[in-house]
C-alpha cells in the first residue's frame, strides 16, 4: 500500500473515530434542540429565525436565555450581557484548547473555536492527555455532527413543536445533565479534582439561589479556577528523596 493510501486511510479513520465519539452528544442534546425550536416559535420567532439562531450562535443555553429575554422585551444590551455571562466559560475552554490546536492553520483554528462546546472541549482534552494528537480531521468529525444535528433538530422543533403539548412532561431533560456529569467524572484522576469540582458546585448553587440564572454558570466556573490557582500545585514526587 502506498504512503498516500495509508495517509488517506488514517485520515478517514480519524474522522469516523470523531464521529463515533460525537454520537452520545447528538443523542443527549437532541431533546434540547427540539425544545429550543418550539420555545423560539412560542416567543415570537419565525421558523427561519429559530433555524438561523441555532446555525449562527450554536450555543444551547445561551440561545434559551436569549429567547426568554427577548420574550420579556428586555433591553438589547442586557440580553447581550446575559448571554456573555452564560458563555464566559468558553473563554476558559478556548484558552485551554488553544494550546492543543495552535499548530493548525488560522482558518482551521477559527472553525475549531466555532464548534467548541462543553463536550467538544472535554473529549479533546482527554484525548490530548492520553498522548494522542488533536488533529483537525478528528476534531471536525467530533464537532460537525453535533452542529448539524443541533441546527436540523432546532428547525424541526420550530416546525412541529406545537404538536408537543408539554415538553417537560416527557422527562427527557435529564439526559444532558447526566452526560455532563459523566464528562466531569472523566477527569476525576486529575490533581485537585475533588476540591475544584466541590468549590464550583457550591459557588454555582449559592449564586443560583442569590444572583439567579444565568450568572451561576460563570460564577461557579470562576470559583473553581480561583481555587485551582490558590491551592499549591500537586507533585507526585513531593516528599521523596532521590
């Protein structure tokens, strides 16, 4: 087999490996995509506007916050500020994933940051920590299906959402939180994992009860980052003599 054939085979394998890893995310996010489309239409959006919001913003929670605030006739600057508060964690994600994809061409990096989501970051970071390269083809295979299905399912929710009398009664809103919990547990072997997660959870709960949504998301993230900075670094060789 020629070197070109081997390279092409490896590229296809990387892409489909990413697609395989994306499927749990696609399944877990599907109910929320459909729910967003239905809620968007209920809040005065047209089907096209709901579709374009998913295609251009591609941020589930921030889209939910946006349509809720638009429906309350809130000032535009407050809508933007609230969405920024929800998405602030992506600043941290981008800083973390940036060192993994810095060798990509600038156009590929821009596309990589656009499809960056919570699970995209977690899976890519876990791959890098295992010693495997985070290549563009693999990364695209992981992110592209999530993006495509999110946009399509949002459109379907906008068109057919009125056929579902009560989306909450279906009890499908538990899928995504469970999936995210699994992502967090995947990093449990990291140093300081438990105190950082505990601090983030506690701060987020307190913020939710006092400040309210969506600010609790960013406040919880900042609390975890600050604790990680304050605590001394973990060194496996501390206390050992050569």
